[in-house]
C-alpha cells in the first residue's frame, strides 16, 4: 500500500491530518503535495478536501462527503490512484 493510499484511508475515516502527524505516521515529507495528488481521486469518489487550522496554528487536512468505510475506499481509491499516476 502506498503512502497516498494510507493517507486516503486515514482521511476517509473522518480524521484530520497535519504535516507533523503525516510525517510521523506515514513518512510523508510534503503533505500539501500529497493532498494535491490525491484530490482528484477523492473528488471522483464524492469527497471534498477541507483545510482547517488546528489549536496550535498548524494546517490540518480532512475530507467531507460520503461516509466511507475502510473496505470501500481501499480498493476503489487505490485502483484510481494507480491508473491516474501512469498518465
């Protein structure tokens, strides 16, 4: 499973992610770039990206839209992400 897949699965569970937490949990060096890469995939599945400011002033990313379970997004998002990165 790629770092992008892991970020997608995490966000679609209704959780939010900051740069520091993305770096420690998923070894993502640039969360803003990762969000930019996965945005079309999430939008095609009915989600929209949200950006908020956390308690300590950090930028946090999340998703809103359809309620997804881990099983729902694991196969469909991974397949779409893989095919879109080959362009």
